[in-house]
């Protein structure tokens, strides 16, 4: 029997060309594995395409709920945003996919896992760190880095290669945006985005959304409830996290929410530009933050924001299966115990506008916060507090004045 390789298969031109290439180059039995993280109609026709291309088997593994509950929600709860803008849509999905690829490789007794990520991107790191952490004995094949045996450098080359192997597929050589889609977002790279001086061509690009200019001239009201940091209902209806994100994607997309244009710093050292559509994710993150600010005390919130930024970098760099990610997540989970309540807001032309927040664990005290004097706060107490709080500043100023006076005396 031939040795088996598990191919991370999307059904696109790159991974379709990889099937005959792996058979021809290594004499492998190719088992394709497409991991469904919410790609939608991108999964249509995959089985026929994979077998037509020479795969011996195709797995289509649905991990949408696992992706939402065990990868997306830890990032939402952490407030993990990379470089102030990127909500980690691709970054979160890669370790989930890597885990499933390893599971299928074990099931099939495969000796290798192959991915189609390029040598310039972040995904090669995310896939391979995940595989190394979970299955250090399995060989990893990254054709785009194997320039001695992988000679195809363009879509035209790949199409010609497929045709030479009797594979006629509905792909053409016309260049388009490079996209990655899952339930959380859609990323866009390429074409005019490769020139930072050029504005994005949103009319041709956007899939989930309209621009704020084209959004309705009316507000859309949203009410959400959370329990221990996890969303439970949307506009009064109980739903799974995946269902809530799906509905928020629709509502948010219609209102021009969550479109960002960013030049980010890749792990491999270069800057790259992309446009991300994350309508549902942007709303969910904002709603969670809106509730948290009512509940968490100042020092916990400050520490959480610092660790949330570090968590984002850990995830972006593909270090999901590490003790550091687990440790930060453990801290975050401890902060979510009382993040329970109701959040109201309005969507309007790309904006998320607060419309009220309530929680049984709210630390907001109207008696304390009101401009009128309440029973719990004595204004006179502020005298001593400010004296002690400002003591270092006063001592420093006195010392500087003393030194300056001494200089003038000496002069």
C-alpha cells in the first residue's frame, strides 16, 4: 500500500493542482480534508472536484460550532484585537483546522500533512505550529517553499498543469482578490490593495457588506443578553453562538458595520495590506465590551486589556497550542464569571451606538456617580486622598525648587 498524505483542501485552484502533484512527486495516496468553518457556498461541488483530480477520499468536516465556542469566544472574551484593528478571523481558524487535519491524519494512518499556504504569509506558520504541537511525528509538506520540485509560479501554470493531467476545471487565469472566508469574516488582498496609495474598490470587493454610504437611512435596534461572557439571546430569541454570529453578519453587513482597511505587520517581517469584512464579529466584540465596562473593576479591566493585546499577538503568530495562550485564557475566563446582563445598541451607517446596558452585577452606583450628594460619598474624604495621592508630585516640586534656589545662591 502507498503511504498517505492528508491535504488541507479548499477546492480552489492551488489545492486542486496539489492533488496530482503530490501523487506524481511523492507517489502518495492523497486524502483530501476540507474543514468547514463557515465558508458557505465555497463547499459546493468539492467531492466531485477532488475525485476528478485524483484524490482517493474526501473528508468534509463541519467544525463551525467548535470554531465559535472554543476559538472565537475566547478571543471575544479577551478583547483580542491585533494592532488595534484586526479581529483575527483567519488567525483563529487556522489552529482549529490544524487540529482537525491531525485528527484525520491519525485516522488514516497518514505519514504527512500538506498545506497550500505560501512562503510569504502567516498561514504557513499557523498551520505548522499547530501540527507540530499536536503531532510532532507527522511530516509537513509545504509545496510553495519547495521551489526545487514545485515549479508552478502562476495561475496559468497551475491551470496548464491540471489540463495536462486531464483535469478540466471551472477556473480561469483572470486575477482576482485573494480571499479567505469563514463564519467570522472575509479577508481581501491583492489587486489595488497592493498599492497603499490607492483606495479600495469596495463596489467590486465586498461580499458580506455594503459601505456605510449605501446603508439604510434608518437605525436598526439590537438587544443582546450575555451569561458569564457568552452571548445567549439576540432580540429576545435564544440562539447558539454560531447562530448569533450568522444573524449579526446579516444585520451588520446591511448597515455597513465592520469594514476595515489595514496595513498590518506579518509574522514573517513584511507589511501587508488587506481589507477585512467582520460585521457580526465587530458587533459582538462591541456588545461584550459594552457590558464588561459596567461590571469589571478598574485594575482588572486595565490588566485584561494588556493581556488581551498579548493574547491577540499569540493567536496571530499561530501559538494557539501553547502554555502562554492557555494561561492568558485562564485569566480571562476568571474575569467573565459576572459578565452577565443585557446590552442595547443601534446600528446606523457603519456606527454602533449604545442604547443602554443593565446587569445584576453592575458596579455602577447611581448614588456615588450622581452630581447630587449621596449617603456613600463624603466630599471631605477627597481632601486626605488627594493630599496623599499627590504627595510624590509635591515632594518632587519642592526638591526641584530647593535645588534651583541653591543654584541661584551659588551664582
